[in-house]
């Protein structure tokens, strides 16, 4: 177990699901943006760093059949499986540090609401972009939420990185078409406001 994995195991061991700062009872923006891509029910969707959020549950409720949940924390994935009950066999679970992730799978929708802003080094960011290029299908979608330039400088005891629409466009300038970006305030369970930058990109045919 590396230091990052140990950190997140401690976080998930100490806090209930509705106590973590990113908790949402209903992930409205994530659902809206996923549906805006007009996906088929067989679309391959991966939620990266999703922990035991309610997104997977809602996607199953809507009839999506090919969902993958990736998280660095064993504890978070155990909670997700427990919450889903018998439906957990409908989901593929991957316990992995995103920096070590590799698979033969290719996804139609890559959703990440809570991970990119923890990649504070240039090398980790660059590797993340290459990862997405490799694992998103041609014309597939990338849906990201990151802390905005008005967002927190730290979260869960870790330094974070802030992004604007401009910096997100620059980060994914090669191989992706920018669809839209906007800011949104998320209110934590403790009543604190966090400003996020949401961005949607579509992978272009030119990228191989």
C-alpha cells in the first residue's frame, strides 16, 4: 500500500459516507451531463475516484448496464458494494491508484468528479491525460469536475490544484474537443461552499 492509498483508507475509516466533503444525496449535475451525451443503455461508463457516491446507484436505476467504479480505497469500494447489495454484481469494481491504472477496456463516458484536483504534479497530470486518451473510445466523452480557481486549496488533508475553463481547455487541447465548462458551488455536509469547474470534452477521431 502506497502513502496515497493509506491516506484514503484512513479517511474512509474515520468518516461515514454522508460526512465526507464531496457527499451528494443526488448527483444531479453528473447525471445531467452524462445524459446530455445521449448515451445508449449499453454505453461503457467509468466513474473514476467515485468512492461510494450515489452515482452508480442512480445509473443502475436508469437502466445502464456497463458501469465500472474505480477507487484507490478498499474501504470505499466495500461500502459501495454493501450499499448496492445484490446489484453489486452488475458493476465492475477496480481498486487502483489512478496513476497505476491500465486495462484493455475502452469507455464511452469517463466521469471524474473528485480526483483530478488531487494530481498536483505536472507529471501526474500529464499521465492522467495520456490515460484518458488511451482508455476513452473515439467520440467518447470526458466529464470532469475539478476545484475552480475560487475553490479550496486543500481537501481531506491534502493539497489540491485549482482549474479554470482556460486551464482545462489547455490540459485537454490535444485529441479532445471542448464542449462546455461552467462553475458550480457544492455545499458540503458541514455547510461549507466549494466552487467546482465542470468541463465536458469529446474525444476526436484524430487522436490515436
